[in-house]
C-alpha cells in the first residue's frame, strides 16, 4: 500500500493525514476492475469505472474543483465492491468511495461526513461548504426521507402502512399499469415495485406453527384455534422474538443476534428462522430489545458521522449482552459492523471497544460453518439458485460457506447463476436514488436467474431479495424467494418444501 504523503508534499484539507491519497496511489491503472464493474458494463464509460472514479477522487484531493459531472459519476457507483475482489493491487476502493460520497453531503471538516483533522473517521469539525456541488433539491429530499426513515423500524412501519393498504386493495397494481408514478417520480415508482407483498397465508401459517412452542415469538400461548385471537397471536409471534432463546440440547455458544431495520420490518420471518436455526445448533440466542440500526446505510451512503453514532450505540448494546459472537443475517449490516474497527480507529475512547466488537461479528453462514452442524438435516426436494450478495461475497469474502450449507441438505440441488458476482442493482439505497441503472441491472440478473430453471432463489440480503423478486416479476418469470436461514430452518424442522414455495 502506498504510504501517506510526507512533509513538503501537497496537503488537502479533505485528507490532511494523507490516508486517502495513499489509498488512491495504490491504483496502478491496470484495468482489471473494468469488466467487474456493473456501471462500466452498462455504459462503457471510463469515468463510470473504479479506475475512472479513483482518478476523479485524486484530482479533487489535488485541489481540482469538484464539478456536477464528477458528483454524478461518483453517485452512479453502486458500492458493490466487485472491483475490490478483482483488484490485484489490493486497492481499498471501498474506503475511497465512502469518503467521496460524503463530499456531496458536507465539506472537508463537516459533521455530515465525519472527516476531521485526523482524516477519515476522525473528529468532526465545524461545517464547511460541500466539496461537490449540491445534489438537486429532489435528490436531497429523497435521500433525507430515506435516512430519516429506513434506520428506524417504527418510522418505517408507519411509512409503509399506506403501501400495505394499496397492496391489499390492488391500488398499487393500478398505479403501476397507469404509469403515473413513473411520470411523477421514478424513485417512488421504484419503491412501489420493490416493496415485498405480504406472504401468502400458507407461509404465514407455517411460520406461525414453527414459532409456537419453540421459544421464538412473543410470550403466551395461542388463542382459541381458528379464532381471531389465534390469528392475531400468530401474526405477533411471526414478528416478535423473545430476548433470550435457549439452546436445544447442550449449549455450545451464547450469541447476540442483530435483527436489522429493513429485515425486522419487511422480513420478520427471516429473523425467526435465524433464531430457530441457531438454537437448534446449540446456541443460546440473545436478542437485545433495545438494539437499533447498525449504521450500514449511513456508512455506505457517505454519512460517516451518522454511522459513527449508530456504531457506538450498537457497541454499547452488544457489550451489555455479554455474548461470544454477534451473528448477522444481513450482508450489508455484517460488512458495516466488521468495519467498526476502521470507522472508530481514530477515536481514543472507542477504538479498542470497536475493534473488540468487530472481531466478534459473524455472518450467519460464516458462524454456522465455524461452529459445525449438530442438528440433523431432513430432505428438501428443490433446485435452488443461490445469489451471493455483494457485501457478503466481495466486502466480507464469504463465498463458499453459504453454498456448502445448502449443498449439505439432502435432496437440494444447487444451480449456478451466470455472472453471479455482478450486482443485482439493489446496493443499499441505490435502486431508490438511481432507479434506471438499477432496473437495467435487475433485468440482467433476473434473466440469468430464470435461465437456471431453479424453483427457488436463495440469498442473504433483504435488499437483494426485493430487487430480484421485483425484476423477476417484471420479466414474467416470478420465482419464490427465501433467505438461507429459512431454507436451513425448513430442513432442520423437517418441514415440507412447499412452506418455502407457497
């Protein structure tokens, strides 16, 4: 890695320690990143490749005025990190693009991006004008709405209530056919297409039966069978998790479980399945009721100071839990929590605590592979296409473990997706703020998934699940979708495969 600049070299208020310049200097312009970059695949433009964006970042660090065009090229990056995997020189492009995204939010020492005298991650100083021209008023409003809603599950539930009403009445389909949303706001139209529909009644009932009597769900038994109280109780148990779920059999580990923000609201059944799998494998599962956002959306969106605030809260929460490991079932969240070490490296009050917690964070597949199985697997007669989420495969370099866990299920057949390492277009908030390129990438991914002939698509990230499901439906090839935790859970419980396909 290139060393930070020394005395006498040009200093930038954006990078007083020279860390960013050192990272940019690692790039030898070989071009290995180009074919791996989704936006370069779409447009073939140098400035929409990692190499081109590193050049733009270097120019700005050298004092070149940031232009609207430069901001556009930087904003078009998905942050999928496929280039990090492809790069033979080990360039930390992730660090560069996260810093650059903050330049449109706030200036070199402003609180919005959390850069200060110590460089990226250092103490935030007084606000200064943005380095890049401000985004459009509409873009700023959309981003403000996203970041004031998605990291807060209660707000998110309230925000989607009208959407649920539209889905129940069929109004969402009417709006889609009319093209009204696309004409008014492509971003809103994208959100309408992406929002998952409530699961079919069969899968809801199966999830509720699985929760009953297994310590997963709210306290208290079911109401009268078939009555309104029973249905309400089952819905509550599918959403809620007790704070401590005991291991089934001898205890092998005590783990803390992150429930996520989007995961908690849109896919509560995934959290319930995750807890059951961990308990079946001999883990006491601790689920702190006061846990909040891990900061992943903020960190990957260039809102560094906001990410720092969320990270400190998460560290305090899981320190109090006193667990051996923190298991995460969302790829983007796991990646962000493992980055706490770097995020808080320059904060003397938090650096050691951040490093200690980051070292205990494990993705669900990673943890299960390390622990080894004890719960018997029952057959599932299904062909599965596995989509590796970018922040799992590229950011965390976890590729073999999910496939090995799936392949160990009797009767399950794995179908490989062509070009599986290319982003589906979800990329955090990308499909909401860059809907057109996200849609193109989603169409490509959907075509490759459909070509496998699989009966079930499996992934480990809620954003990917929503993006690919929407793209498959739009292409006329809808396919059932499940999280890897749900597949493992069904196999361990001996459930019928139709609970995944219903």
